[in-house]
C-alpha cells in the first residue's frame, strides 16, 4: 500500500479530475472530458446511456460543446476518494446541476434559474496510467429531478 503522502497526492489528483470534468463541460471545452478517461474508459448516465472508450466519450461531449444556447454549472461537492491500491482508487462526488437553454440560440449571462435542474452523485473508479491518474469509469445516479412546469 502507498504511504500517507503518496495516498494524499493520489486522492488530490483524482479530486482534480472531478473538478476538471465540470470545468470542461461548463466552459465550452466539453470534448476535452475524454482526456480525463483511460483509453477504455466508460461513462454511464442515469438514463442507462453508455459511452465506452475515450473516442466515444469525446464524440458525445463534442456534441455537447456545440450547444451554445446552454448555460450550465456542474457544482461538485462531497468529493471523497479512497485509494485502494498503488494504482487504483474509487470515489464519489455529489453533483448539483444548474442549467438553462436560451430561446435566443445563445447562452444568457446571467441565465435565469429558479432552482437546480437535478442533483445526484457520480460514482468513479480511477487508475494510475504512466504516472497520471485517469478515470476508468464514471456512473451517474440521479437523486432529485426538477419537475417540468405544467402547460
């Protein structure tokens, strides 16, 4: 097992992957999310949608990157990483998502928001690959979903 300083460095590196993920999606660089994953990485959505492999993840997030009418913030909290071996770790992170799609075709700044769109948690597995921590798998569980207004 790794020593205390190595474990702390591994935990911090994995935490930074979680925060970097949110930053890429929220600030126009969503396709770069793929670079946070191993080549055979897996992204699993709450709806059962799955992306397998770095290139599939890149293609899906490149499509998200083109959504210029969307303003979002992925607020990541309660990030907890447990190092399970010299080169693997697991983690959980709570997600509160604020999102607004503008009817004008361009994101509004600031965007109107009554409350979060949804809340849930990411369950993650990490691996140390050639000196760099990467995400092996990310699974999203939905805990709360904002109701759509009645027509």
